[in-house]
């Protein structure tokens, strides 16, 4: 079985790398392996009925990060959960954007202590950061494993992890993709539609989630919250 047999199922409206759902055979592998790791944890194990060709619903941080890790391993890094940067860059190609939210492959880390502090410290440790943050960070590609703590999971190292300084997270503002730096930057151009929402006190570890068709939300600290509108959306590069 090779990674070349898998392709994300989506309908981009512009010629970009495909964003959408996993093919059913790969989705079954991802869900099965994820559930083997989190068996018995009712807020993380994926117990919802999956129907072939449909999206993975009820997204939350451990589900998105865990499934990202497995999909990347199964496809040699070619298919993974969409990143916050890709969300903005390919905004018009995202399916169900008007009616759903979707966790990304990232969490946001802020300079001050705050919500989910144990997870924040664990992420900083994995990323090798030992000094106080000067600017917020996006931590992309962290793995997850079952843990005996209040969350039921903790972060693990992966080959795909990356820390990106994110000065645009210092305050609420509109953002755009900058092709020169390959990250997000603030903009005052009124026609841009993507808002970046951040905590006023710049504290804790929080989500990095597409919030419907309006914003990227880096303010919410509920790492386990999920509902039927949630999606785990995958990105397939060229």
C-alpha cells in the first residue's frame, strides 16, 4: 500500500492544492488508528458514525492534531490537516466554509501564563523554547497521546512540528497571506474578509480554528469542545 493511492476529495473553485475530505479508505485507517490511541476517552475517541466520502465531524484540538499526525504518516507528508496559514491563503477554496468551523493543524501560544498552562508549557518544551515569549507563536504539527490529566491527552514530538512567530496575534485585526514571508500579516484593506481574533491579555494556549466564514479564532481556550458543525479538513499539496 503506497501513499500515491490517496487523494483528498474536494471541489476547489480556483486552481489550488485540494482541500476537503479524506478518501474513505484512508479515513477509515486514520479513524481506526486514532481510536486505538484514545480508546475509552469519551471526549477524544471518535465514536461518531463515519460515512464513506463524507467529512469527519465533531472536530476538536486532539482529534485534529491526532488525525493530522496519522494522515501525514500514511501519506509520507503529502496529506494533512489544513494549517491556519493555508486557511487564509486558500480561503475561497474551503468547502462548507459558510456553515462550519474547523480546527487546524496548529495551536496558538501566547507570552503570558493562562488557560491550559500545562499544555502550553509542554508545547514550549517540545519546541525547545526556554525563555519567555516576546511574541505569540503558532505551533504547527504537534502530535498527541493519551494522558492521565484533566484533558485526557498531552502533546508529543513529530517530524512535522514547526513554531512560527506570529506578531499578527498581538491584537484583533484583519490578516492576509504574505507570499514573501509565507505567513500571515495584518492588513487594513477593507475588502479582506478574514479576521484574526486573539485574547486581550495575551495568555495561555488556545485554539487556531476557522470560525465559519468570518475569522480565524485564536481566542477560544476550550481544547475539547466540539459539535456537529465541526470539521477536520485536509489539505493535499501539489
